[in-house]
């Protein structure tokens, strides 16, 4: 078992100023995420996904209960700088995170604020740009970049600080299909090759299906937690929440309802084609 990196204990959160009768944004969340995991966080609008993500790097802190990053509680003010340095967050709109006049300057911005020596800044920036395949954009003004390239720049700025965890709030929602694929490929590479923990909020079931684990929130509560092949093929609970599975998973479910003897757990096109070919051979 990998060590626990993120842990919540009976975590609840209510936004300041909310009416006493209003339900909390998060309620009774007990959760552990291991170092090196790739977790997709899904749920209806208003279910608490972004609120939980902000708890993970102490942008918000529990109203009650506890949250720990690498054993350090967010309740202790002395831990906040460490947690935020090692648990980077990428937002839906990369324009909200880009501040430099060029890509290289933007990636260096956080390191300069941390008073990292200039030679080390140059080394880290070059490494982050190369890792994400955007070294050729170093001198480019960010406003000239595509949406997918801007998200990579935002990631590079976080990666230069050498985080252990990436928190992503619907990072592909504003991108075209090519940009979406580039960002998802990058996340998988960082998780697989660098061992970076990824917690990814998404509305796209195809993205959630690529995670190792799917967590479902509804009205501030954790309602499901398990592997994608289990969570995303249990169509009844998904539909009750207004959620859907992948196109292949939906079609497999419909075919199964019509009597086709397909295995459960189908989420990807390749799996569906293989099952249909096996079925055809038996006819």
C-alpha cells in the first residue's frame, strides 16, 4: 500500500454568510487518497467537487472535521505554505493563472516569489517546458497560445515548483478535442512517469474512465467510491444523479438490456468491439 497523501476525517464545510437552514457545501467526508493515485471526482453541478478540491490545498479549510496533506493538518497555520507548495491547483480557465509577458516568465513567476536562486529557476523552467513539450514556446506571449497550450503553461508553472499532487478543476472544459486530448495525455504521463498524485474534477465520463479511481459527490456527500469499471457502469445511480457513462458504456448497457450477453465493466470502444466480436463468433 502506498502512503496516504490526502486524508479527510468527517470533513464538513459551510460557506460564510450562508443561512443557518442552508445545507453545508460538504458534509461528513471521510476519504483517503494514496500517494501516486489518479482520482477522478464527479457529481452533479453544486455537489461540492470544487469546494473539496480547494480544501485539499487549503484555499478553503473545514468548518468542522479535519484535513491532512502528508500528515500535516490544514488547521495548523504553520502547515499552509508547505501544503500549497506541494499541492498545486489548475483551474478551468488558464487565463486566470497566467501572469507573465512570455511563457518562460510565467513559468518562473512562482519560483521568483519564493526567492529561488536564478540558476535554479532557469533549470526548473527549462525542465518543466521540456517535460510538457512546449520548450519552443518559451519566448511566446501567452495571449498568442491556444487553449490547450495555455493549460500546459499553467501546468508547467506548477510543475516547476516540484509538487507531489496536482488538483485540476475541469481543466479541459474550455478546450477543443485536440486540446482536451493533449491535456489528458499530459496528466497521465505525469502520473505514470513522475508518480504525481492527480485529483481531477471532470464532467466528461471519458476522462473519468481513464482514472484509477472514481469518487462521486452528491449534495456535499460522498456517495460512491471505486474503480471506473465499477462506478461508471452502474447506470442506475448515475442516471439518478443526472450523470452518464462513456458512449461505449451507454451502448453496452442498452445492448445488455436487450439481451446481449456482454460482460459488465465495458467503458471503452475497444472493449465493446471485442465483446461484440466474441458474441458474433458464437452465432
